[in-house]
C-alpha cells in the first residue's frame, strides 16, 4: 500500500524536483549570453572609450532568460496540480464528489506568472548592466588595456569545456564587487590585505598555498595567477547565485500556485474562504530566521496574513511584495486546511 505523503513531504518532493531545473535554466541562460559574445567587438568599443557600446555588444537580452521563464512556469503549474491532487475529497450537498482541477489559464495564474517573470528577468538584466559597466570603467581607470578589461568581465574560453569561465556575467552587483575586491587584495602586496582573501568562504582553496607564499614573501600574487584565482572565485559565486535562484524561485512559484489553487476552487463555489485556514510551517536549517521560528504553528484565516514579530504582514511565505529579509533563503511554507464540518453544514 502506498504511503500518503504529508504536506511537508509533498512540498519537499516538489522542491527536489523543480529547484535543480531552475538552477540549470539560469546557468543555461548565462551560457547562452557568454557563448554568443564576440570579444573583438567589445574590445573595439572599449578602444574608442565607448563603454555603453561595449555593454550593448554583450547582448544582455531578456529573451536569453527564456529557459528560466519556462522552468518557473513548470514549477508553478506543478505546484498547482499537486495542490488540487492533495486536497481531501470535496462533496456537494447531495454527497456527490466535486471534481477539482488546476487551471493554468486562470487569470490570476497568468497574471502572477507574467508579473513575476518580468520583474525577475528585468531585475537580473538591469543589475548585470550596472555591474558590468562599473567593472569596465574600473578596469580602464586602473590602466588595464581594453582586452584585459573585457576578459575580466566576460571570462576566458576554457580549452576543456569550450565555454567562457571566470567572468562576472551572471553575478549580482555585490558579487561582482567581491571579485573586484579580491583582485585588489591579491595584487596589493600587503600581507594584511592578501590575508583577507583567505577569509572568503567561496574561494578555491587549491590556490591557498600560492596565496600563503605571497603573504610570507610580502609580495603581490603574480598577476597571471590572480586572473586564475579570481576567475575560479567568480565561478564559485555564479554557482552560489544559481543555487539561490533555484531555491528562491521554486519556493515563490510553489507558494503562489498553492494559494491560487485554493482561490480557484472558491471562485467556482467548491470552497468558501471562511472554511479554510493556513498555518506557518518553519523548515529547520542551520541559520534559521528567529522570526520565522517564532511563527511556527501560527494559524490564520485564509484571507488574512501571517504577522511576523517585527510586524510585517505576510500573506504566505515568499508572497509578492514581502520584504527580502523575509524571503531570501527562507524555506518556510504554508499548510492549508479545510474545516469539513463547516463546509458540510453550508
């Protein structure tokens, strides 16, 4: 006999299915961008001092993120289907079973997908343009030639994989800044500054002996080695961002689809909001938010928001408009329950 999964087990199964796909879709989009870059065109524009032209030559087109759009849609629809399949059997006043289905073409579903994807991709592209422009300006101001400046941004083509590696395309603005600061530390020749690099948790530790030798000698790390070290550091940060996007966007899609799936049944008259409650479920993790731990077990009516200890109203975990301090890295979810006694009385 098959075991009936608990709400947490169903949610964790969906997360395990879709988060890796979103992570891969983001990396595919970045590979598409970097794989179509023609370095010569960027260098030519930098030689003319045309920073904007160099950025434009990288073709940071929102259309490149279509794989990510599609992966989010798949997670959203998967969450909606799982929600209605997990609903207990609903019956009409005559005792007949009510058929419930997930409607992917529902207006609220389409609006969430369109607004969420557009906001995400627009934010990624705009952040990219800003950080890339800053990196190009900084590289030229430092005295680097256009080729070296461009390669630091777009990366080098690996002889093994044939793909560009080590650039900052795909990184957030702060992450791109981390790479630039790490480069400055390694080139400084100041043991105290170089030692700061060894405190970076995402560094490639295979280079630690080289860095330690530079500290002992009181000399800068050789420039060619710095390119390799910071390139691997940038790759590690890109993997981190892909992991973050995979988890965050999957949680957002599953949370929204669950809420909308219940609303669809209410619109059809199969359920009434006053008969549905939702409970906050915290997922234990190493560095869990104390506020979310305190919210564990909080139960509210369907049409009301949860209230965080700091006063923030949260319709459900990862709901649109909720401050990032309550969403980024959050692994909480809402469990919806139907009061069947009240439903039958109705």
